C-alpha cells in the first residue's frame, strides 16, 4: 500500500557539487526557518570538521513539508572514503536526487554513489546544478549522465530520468536551463511527481531496520531507520535480531520522527516513515526491530571492505601529557571500541602483541577524520604509517586494492601529471580536454596514491584537483621505494634555537620554529640527501669578547613546513610515527634513543 503523504529521498553527488547548499534552499523554500532567523550557509554541515574541510562527513536526516506531503531528505557524503555512510542510508530512500555540476559533469564519486543507488532500484532525478557558472554546459552534462547510467547498466525505467536545472547558490530550479523561474518550486514539484511514495504494509507486523546509530548522553544509543511495515508504539515489546543472528526482547521507551532540522517524540510511528527509537540498548547498524509474534528479517546491509589500516598506540613521547588530558591505553581502547560500535565501515581490532589497535577504513581521509575527532576530545596518541590491506586469491597470488584516480589540471601541466602518476605506478586510461582544462583518468594501486596529492600540487603550482575511488583488488605490483630523502633527527630534548636552525636550513627543509619543544628522536626536518642525520637543534653561538648587537638579528629563517594530519600520515616511513596531541602534530622515530636505533638498524 502506497503512503502518498510521505516521500523518502536521498541527495547524492560528487564532493563539492552543491548537495548541502541545495538542501539549504529546499528548507528555505518550505519555510523551515523563521523570516527573521539568522541561518548559516550549509546548515547541515554542523560538525566542526565538516565546516573546516568544506565536505559532508556524516549523513543527516531532516524533513520538510510541501503540499501536505512530508519529504524526508537524507544528505549524504560525497567523498568515497565515507561511502559506507552512503551505502547504508540509501536503504532508507525510495528515490535520489543526483546533483551534477553543470561545468564538470559526472566525476569519480558521482559514479560511486550512483552505482549504489541504481543497484537498490531507486528512482533517479538528475539535478544539473551551478547552471550560472561560467562555462556551464548543461545539455552536454545530461548526455554524459545518460552515458554513465548506460555504462552502469541502469534499467530502461531508470534511464528515463527527469531533469531539473538549478543554481543552489542563487536559490532557483528550472525545468529548462533557459527559463526565468527564480524559486525552488519546480524541484519540489518534481520530487512529489517522480519519487515514488513508500510501498509498505501499515497493518502488517512491525519491521524496522537500523541504518544509522545516534548517541545521546541522556538516553544512550538511538537506532535510526525506516519502518518498512506496521505501526510502532511507545512502550511496545519488540524482538531485536542482530546481524550475527542473536535475538532478544526489548522495550521501546521512546519513538521519534524527523521534523525540520530535529527529532520530535511521538506516541506512534507509521510504516513508510524514517524514525528513531530509544530502548534497544546495543542498537547496531543492520539490526532488525520486529514483531515478537511474526518476526520479519530483511536482507543484511552490505558494506564494502576497508582497504587501508593504521595502528593506534598510546603516546610514549617525552612530552606526553603536556597538551592533552587523555593519555592512557585503557581510555584509547574504550574510545576505539565505542567507534567500532557506531561506525560499521571501520574494522577495529587489537594487535596480537597488545602493543596497539589496528583501525582499518576506506582511506586516509576517513581514518584522519577519526584521529582529528579524538585529538579535539583531548586525546594524545601516536599512529604508524598507513598500510594497504593485501588479499590472497585461490591460487595463492597476492592481490592489492586498485583505485581509479581522476585529475583535473590546466592543459599546460598535463604532461607533468602523467609523469607523476607514471612514477607512482599509475596507468593512464583516458584523457579529455574541457576548454583550458584537461581531465586525466588513471588506474593506480592504493599504495601509489599516498603522498601523490602533494607531488601533483607541486608539479602543477597548486592548480590540479585529484579524486580517487576504490575499483577492485588486482595483481600485486611489487615493492615501492618510499621517501628518498632522510630526516633530520633531534639528538636532545630541548627547545629549538634560531642559531642552530639557521645552520640546519642550509642542509634541508625544517619542520620546527625557534622555541618549539623538541625531544630526542623527533624528526625536525628533511635532509637534502638520503639517510637520516642526527642534529643538535639547541646549539647556541659561542660568545667571544667582541660582541655585536646586530649579529643575531641577521638570522633569517625560512618558515617551517607544517603538516596536516593526512600529509603527515602519507609522509612517514615504517620506522616512524606521527604523534598527535590537541595542539601539535609531530613526526618521530619509533625508537627515540639514537644508540638503540642504530643497533636496531644493524640487526635488520
């Protein structure tokens, strides 16, 4: 039975094609905000990191009302590293708005999210966004989307998709790019007309599948999912079926539905709606909450396997505890166990020797977002070099993850980009020109992408954009050489001195400034030559009996290189670690003592 008063729609797109801005405009068009209410741009990107990075990391649920129809809108991440969020929340939708940039057209993540939506049989509405952008080519982009859908083996019904042209920044949607409409009504009308109403059994047994887990310090875990059939009441006794087959009874203490930007507690929720429940104590993604008398089990939610892993360890730095409050191994274990419960795309397990915890995810960005969240919570920890997860086929051959990387660069730098990829083990698959820009597509092992973005930016003077997504597991390509240049390693635990750094900057690149706290074994710079170099960062000028008041003022230091978390993870070697505190990101050797490090290197 169709629930005509409800629509469940997901917003999917490549990163930075305007999903969250479009949702802002839909909320304004349906009067979610008061007329005098001050609203930030991209209101759904409420997480600090989402605002700083300019990307959506966590999927969000909101609801708007248009023509007496409740539209549940699910804003999804566009970055492939957070694809697990997309995969599971698409299960709650009946259709999807595919947002495509009117200049760039379909991009790597467009393919990634669209493939999952088509596999689930969702009705696709194509929204060509940014039609006011210089160089926009909306008609060509629609043809490119059609070709992509054919390539992804869309059904005939899916290929007959409606198109809406929009400028989310300016707040209008149009049936034709040349119209003069200045509001979002055409898009809202298209959602009601084209996105199917949920087909469910309002009188059947209750069947709710948890797709997202929220957490409240007051009520604990909150399971969010779509109610496929039945009516769920507060205080109902329900059967919970875990993914591993375990069954137990639970009392539903609270039922919420989504209303505008928040949740509203209701006495009962009806089939077809997206709801949240309190009372399932260990609610996990994929769990079924269903009738005790007539249990219903749905297909489990499939999540792609992680491809990269990083080992987390409690910090043993000489400066431990200087910045953060949480430094113990027990607290680190508890925090990662909590993450494992709420993040089904990450695989978190202790190492056999109990020296650390291995966290496996989709890519460096996903893992670095977790590390950044923890450092903001007050944690101090150290993490090792990321490693790709190798598999073995039935014949005993090693397989490694292979990615498709797409680079957009000014045409004059295309040759340099091809050279950079060639040195990292990449093979070029396609090359196309768009005006003064060239788009290059490569097939490259995941190992080759580490540190690649920085090399590309250096080769193209910061003009290139790179996106990559997991394709498949392919034949192992052999060993790669790591960083060629050695590091400058501090020999003592002291503050860096300008006089010493002035001498050292002639021999390489510095990572520290005068006055920075350093310790023995810390990497304070990169040598211009191969092999590590132990240096004295606290060396001062010997005072003679001739003094010059201006001699020390003549020291001019080049500003040091400051790594972001992702850059630091990509930079280090196997015998090095990244120390992360709430205030600092430092690079260090695993073995801090110089003599012990030399002995370990001899025994290799």
